[in-house]
């Protein structure tokens, strides 16, 4: 059985350390055939010499979750694997092509209040320069240093649920679940070598639709 090194604080990561920490990760899947299966890309870039994560701001005219922070992703097409779907969504949303050989692992499924099972796929793109999102879907593309994301989350309570609502700070605003939960799990694994579960974290009520 793989041993995990427990770190009290995060440390600089590389493709090699990220791959090592994801190797053998005891992933948990959600067996929910009644829900729509989707994949999101946790795409690590190197921006200004630091590892960063690609995060988009959804276009304001989208019917669902307009203007919210998101990871590139979407529902699986018939016959697609989660890896195929995540890499396709990267190409379609931020015009970035990442080959399957740059996929480092897959994290826990997260079941959303809006009826999806989201599977996060981790890939390492390295230096990619400036990215411009597809206008119909993406208002802005950010490469956020992992050091800004590997922080203690804010946990709050709401009357509609017994589970804590998770949020992370992002560019002067708040990043909520499901994206916040998925990024929190990734940072704990990649930056600290910690196996952390996040499926129990709640979304804010505005994201339930």
C-alpha cells in the first residue's frame, strides 16, 4: 500500500511530485446512473515561474451558472471517457490542447445539487502563455498560483443543509463548491501529500439550480 507523506504546510511542486502524489490515490467514485456525468480539467500551468491552476469566469449570458468561477469542463459525450471529455473541454473553452500523456490522475467524484456527477481530471500543461477563452462560454481565463489556492477554506452553515458550505478566496471574491471543493482536494494532495475527502462539502443555495 502506498504511504503518504503528511506535510504541515505546502511546498513548491513540480510535475514529478504531483504525479507521484496522485499515483495510487485511493479515488472514490459516485455510482449515480440517475445523474448526468461530467468531467472537469484541473490543468496545472507554469505562470511567471510558478505552478498555477487554470480557472475561468463563465460568460455572463450562459443559461446556467453565468458569471461564476469554474474549471473547464462539461458533460460527457456518448462513448467518451472522463479523460477524453476533460481534454476536449479544455480545447473548446480555453483553446488549449493537452495530450493524454500529460494527464496525471483523477480525483474523487463530486455530486452536485444541480444533478451532475463531476469527475476531476488532473493534467500538467506547463508554460502556455496567455490564454483567451471561447467567447460564447468564457468571459476570462486566469492562471492562479497554487500558493493562493492552497489555503484553509472558509466553512459556513446554512439553514437549508446540515453540511458545511466550503469557499476559497479568489481574486478578491469567493470561490464556492463544487469548484472550491475540487480545488481544495487537489491542493491538499498535490501540495501537501494529504488524502482529503470533499464530497461532504455543501454548495451555496444559488448553485443548487
